[in-house]
């Protein structure tokens, strides 16, 4: 049914406007859009939109919200059926490697999606998540345009079929601590791994609890049977928080601004009299 509809859309394409954009999306999706306005909106970063008031947002953040949920659902479905003997922890860990923003950003670059984004930022370092955000918004556009089955087709056949090797991803270890440190360094944010607790469960190996602190603000905690494990767990949860909670991110940068302003204040001379 889906492929038949795809064939009909392909016949109609020469009579449509935006032929180059339709062709670009066909290369990315494996099928043609029906309502191109959804896909155009998915490419619209908020930096390129004027501040004029409008009844509906003219950028891709709402589509990003929708696509994020659909990606999680489709990837969960694919992994559940592919790894039938694996436990919940393995499935959750593998899914997190696929849906993390770095992976989605790389997919956006490799597939040519990043080149289609409309943004006023001149450097990708200004917003390292832009490509991943657009990828999520693209999936949201697919859902509104063609429904869940088309999203599943895209994720199974175009992403996990062509762009990513699921078995390789499943066995790959992700260093969440390094990723958090990299984010903090890139944004000049003060980062601390604070050991909160070292406890023993009966006579067992001690359990370490670490909290991430960013510019004096509490991030997430993580526990493990070594400090390294607790660092990884806390970093992983905090990266997820940075991705999902814009208010928390804004608070970090506000705290950073206050700190840097204090550091730049002139020091009053001390009298020796």
C-alpha cells in the first residue's frame, strides 16, 4: 500500500512546484512528500524567523517535539523485534545510542539534510544540535504528512537499514562523560563531578553516587560500583536533561554570565597606609 502510493506520487511530481526540493527529499526519505509545507517547516530554524507575532510558530520546534516521540517509538519497536532475547536494559541502552542528539546530527549531515536547513547562524558550532533538531522535526513532518507507517518505513529502511548498522551500534560503548565534558568546554561552562555518597549494600562492593554540577546548578545524579561508572551514569542522565529541558540550559548560561561578569570586575586597590 505504501509503495503503491509512493509510485503514484512519483508520477505526479513533474507537474509540481519546488521540484528540486521534492527531489532532495526523495533522496533522503525514499518517497516523495505530499504536503511539502510540513517539510519546509521542519527545515526552518527559529534563528531565521522574524520576531513578529503570529498565530502559529514559523519554525520547527513543535515538529521537533513530535518527531522526538515518534523516533523513540519506532526505534523501540524495531529493537524489540530484532533483539528478541535481550533484556530491557540492553534495549534501552541501544535505543539511547541511536536517538542521542550526536547520532541524529551525524545522520542529518550524512544524508544532506543539514544543508537544507534555513538558519541565520554562520557556524555550526554556534548550535551543535541544529542538525539533530532538524532530523527530529523531519520525522514529525513525515508523521503529519503520511502517518506512522511512513515513519516506520523511514526509520527501518532508510536509517537503520542504510545509515546505521544496528548490531554495531548495540555493541558500541558510548563515553557519556567525555561528551558532557566536550559540551561544557565548547560552551565554556564550569563543570564538576561531585561525589555525593559512598555506601555499601550489606557486605557487597561499595556503591558510589555522583552528582553533576554545572555553573553551580545541580544536574542529575548517577550511581555505580566504581566512581567511573557513577560518572558515566550521571553524565548520561544530565545529557538527557540538557537535551530536553531548555529552561535548565538557560539557567546554566545565566549563571555563567553572572560568573564571568564577576570575574571581569576590576579589583579595587588595597591601601598600604
